[in-house]
C-alpha cells in the first residue's frame, strides 16, 4: 500500500493532491512550514524541508514509500531574492533525493516548469528537447533539477518523475508569486466585479492547464511502468494557450463584466522568454497523456 509524503502541501498543487489521494483512502503525510488554516483530511506535520534530519525522521516514522516534493519559490517571487530562491529550491531537492535513496523510496514526483525554456527554445511551439536558456533563477533551478533527476536515476536508480507544468488555473488555493498568476487574479476580480490592472500586455500568449488536469497528469505519469518512459528527466504537458485579451473575451462570454487596464511590469520580460505553445506529443505517445479541460471549460468552471 502506498504511503505518501507531500512536501509544500499547503500550496496550489498540494491541497489538490491531498483531496485526490484521500478519495482512495491512501495514507498521506502533509508537511509545510506553516500550519493549515483549516483542518486537512490527512496527517499533518509542521516541517521545513531544508531540515533533512527532520524530514528523514518523518519518512521513517510514517513508513513513507512515495514522495511528492512540491516546495519551490516561483518565478516572480524568486527574482526578489534570487539567492534565497536558489538555496530553497536546490537544497530542498537535494535533501529529498538523498532521503529517497537512503530510505529506498519507490518513486518521487517533482514538478518542473515551462520556466526551463528560454529565448533560444523556439517559443512559438516548444518541443520536448529544445535548446534551453532560462533567464530566471526559478527556471535555472528547475533546469538544474531536471539534470539531477537524470543523474540520480542513472547513478543510483532513483525513480524521480517530473512534468514541466505551464500556468495552472486553480479555484481553491491561490498561486503564489508566479508569472501566470494574472489569470486567477483577473478571474477573481471579475467575480467580485472589481477593476483589474494586468501586469502582462494584452497579447502575451502563454500555455495553461486546469488544476484537475495537472493532478491527473502527475498521477498518470506516476502510475505507468518505468520501462515505458523514454524520458528520464521531465516531460512537456499542456492544456491550452491564452492571452489576457482572450481571457477577457471568455469572462465576458460567461456573463461577467470586467474592466481591465494593462500596466506591464518586470514579469513581462519573464513571460517574453517563455513558450507560447507547448508540444507535448512525447507525453501523449509514452503514457497516454490527454487533457480533459480545454480553454472554455476551464474558464467556465473557474468563474463558478
């Protein structure tokens, strides 16, 4: 029986993974550096993933055999204190990898990001293995993590699986400091009939994914036989691509009035180095990935 540890469990992905696993009565140990504001439907321990001994003791105490390591400082917040972001993102990854090897963990899931790409990646449609020249510390840490995934698998046989997530549209837990946060902010403003100032220009196209598809894609990847995977690093996945102007149109087509003005800030430069569209054909071929939620369905659900 799987016994799952989720680090960074109170973030955008973590709370959704908890809900998914508890539907199947799996044991889940959630950890975070902050305490939950409401009771979680699982075991919770306040723990800093930078404290390797603490995490290792919890793995042993609860007989953990699968880890979902979700801790990271995201793209926009990462630029405010880049060296702190490097330390958290990379040291936490290293701690989890070492703990996994030492405790013979079956599998680890670690999310990568479209931030690994850059201006040399042919951004109109980014393939699985383009040139990568990330410009943010977040993207640099994610690319370094991808290389470490491959190394740990070949050197130690550690089965770490990873997806390059695009922007994720969630309805319960808010994102925290990413360049694609505008989409949730604009949706929330529309629901409250508030004006919104968008930090990206109106025609900035970026790939997105609805939260249910993000969770489903990770679960599906983790469920297949390792021998069926041709990628030992991180797989491309996507749902759809959208611009702020297209989002305004979708909001209005759902009967919401919205007033948006545009004032691009430093996040525009980050967005300009990211893909407009993602080619996820390798994921589709290797493990049958296919999104269920397209643009219209995602926005309609998010506005409820």
